[in-house]
C-alpha cells in the first residue's frame, strides 16, 4: 500500500513538473499539451506535416505552439516581422548538410550571413544582366527535351524523370558552365547526389524533431553524410577550376560572377578580406544548384499533373498559345506579357502545390506575435501551405483555377504579396526568384505549345499526394504527349 502511494506521489510530482515546465507563467500561444520526452512530436506525421499543422491551426488559431521533445516551436501563417524572425534554427540534418561551411539559404542570421547574402545578391544581379545568354541556355536544353518527348510518339512515359534531367542540366550550365550529355557518368553522379540529399534530409526529420535520436545509427543520416561529402568533393573541384581559370573580369557563369562579387566587395573594404572562406562559397554553389533544380523541376511536374486533371485548362492554354505564337515558332521570353493565361496557370500551380510548404525560422530577439511573448532563439515554422489554401483568402482553394489571377478583360492580375509567398518573404526570400520564373515560363510555355498531355488510356489518374521533403514533390507519373506542332 505504501509503495503504491509513493508511486502515485511521484507520478503527481512528475506531471506537475511537466506542466510547470511547459506552461508556467509564460505568455505563450496556445497549443496541445506535450507528452514527456517526445513533446508533441506524435501530432505531426512526416509525410503530411503541412496538413497536420494546418489541422492544429484550425483548433488553436493562426499562431500556436508545439514542443518537439523539449524544444519550443511556434507555428504561424503570416510573416509579419521579417528582421526579428530572420534566423535559422539549429537542426541536426542541416548541420550535416552545411558541413560547417555556412551557406546562404539554410545558415543562421549573423553579420557574416548578411555579408554573404550581399555578395550573392550582387553576383545574381551581375549574371542576370546577360538575360539573352540565360534564355539561350534554357531554350537550348528544353528544345532537346521537346525532341526526346516527341520521340516517344505518344506512348506512355515518365515525364517527371525527363523534366528533372533537363532542369538539372540547365542549372549545371548556369552555375558551373558545364552542360552534360545525359549518359555522362559525372552527370549521373550529379543527379544521384541531388536526389539523395533531398530524400535523406526528409527522412532525417525525425532526428530534428527528437534530437536525442542522433545517437542512434540511422542509415538515412549516415547516407546523408556520404552524399554531402560527395557533393563537396564534386562542387569543390569545379570551384577550384573556376578559381584557377580566373575569369572575374569576364564571368562566364554564376560561379565566376560569385568570385567577382567577392573580389569587388573585398577591394571595397579590405577588412572583410578572407571573411568568407572557400568552403562557404562551395556551399553556396551547392545550395544554388540544389534549390534551382529541385524547385523548378517539381513546379513543372505539378503543372503538368494538374493539367491532366483539368483538360479544360490545357485547352485554353493551347488556344492562347496558338493565337499569340502560331505554328511556326516557339514561345520566347519576350512573349511573357502577351500570354496572360500561361502566366495565370503557372501562378495557380505555384499556389496550389506550395512546394516550399514550411519555412523554419528562428527569432533573433525577444519579440511578440499577435500579443504573445516569443523568446529569443525560438524556432518558428511558417506554414505557407496553409496560407495558400486558406478559404478566407482563396475561393475554393482546392480547385485548380487559373482564372483567379485574371481580371474581367483577361489580363493577368498578380496576387497580393502578403497572400502569395511561394518564394518566401523578407530577409529569407528566395534570391533566385527572378531566374526561377524565367525557367518556369520558358519550359512550361514550350512544352504546352508543342504537346497535348493526356493520362495513359486505361490508367487511373496519378495521385496528388506529394513526396514530402525539402519541397513537396509530385510522385513520378506517366503521360502520353501528342504533338500539336512540328519541331
């Protein structure tokens, strides 16, 4: 009897300590009660975390709290205080990914990060002045894609693989100055590294939620380390080749532009010389490559997938392209403003797919959010997927409807910046947005001008359930592509 009473008292003390630990006197947002050790990790499934967080939002409001293990996490929908939420949390998989060479997209906020970002912005601006060269690179690669798709003669094939290979080669040319043949062993290595890192960061998310699990021998974590080492070896070699070539006076690709921007910044202020290491620039090259290839490829694949589900949208696209472009040429960047329905369809794809579904941030100071106190160093998850599927903002948000971005005269109406954050926002906004939009427009317009895409006869429609990783990727699917115009 005494032993049972003792266990009861200990249980009460334990529960009291837990309650005090998680709820004591802090003016935190509301949220579910955390369990010992795991906190609220059981509330979030790996393959549907954006949906699980949106469901919790309906229960607790636009700002709520979770505990992943003992770590406090605030979830919000709207980005209202850019500077105060500009940090990045320390996650185990990101530590592996960064390899102690702080990049730009996933590194924490600091004076070095601000300088690094400034140099990357300068390099991108420098490189973007050569729009004609960029357009030529993109068009040349996607013209080869058109020929490969046409060679299928309308037979079912996995279009997602074709698109990823083409986009990866575009990024290789833009960033590294190297275009590969598709059977080149080094190109195969590049694609394997990219796919491996994306998948393994996703599978390692349980270690981020419960950091003490890092001491267990997860195969996915070990594989991530190996792929990141392979990435650094490959990108490092390409970087050193660019340093030796010394083309800073006449940059040929984005890596040359990055080296030139770094040199100009150091010439302007000698105190920052050596502030950014070679490893950090190598990491930046890797980030630009990974971000530029995976996001564009996934967006294009989502667009084709939704067109298979919505053939009436594809018909309207064909009508516009035929009227504006005609049968004797391919769409070019100069046609952008003449193709409002194409622009609206791309925009609707970006909204409904919300590939950058969650953005991890960290508070840089003690701050407040909708009346709640948020301590410095708190992890904040911004749920962009919820924002883009909010019925209070978007009529019938689950419907694929490009017309929501057109006015009564059929002219394109850009979405409000505070409601459309597919390229993130504030100091953490995507630096490659401009280049990404160019790639998306040219690739999508050319594919739709030449082909009509259909689901293979007798096959069920492909699933719309995504593969959840760094981005929401569509699962591989096959199409039949029928030629509309000659190449």
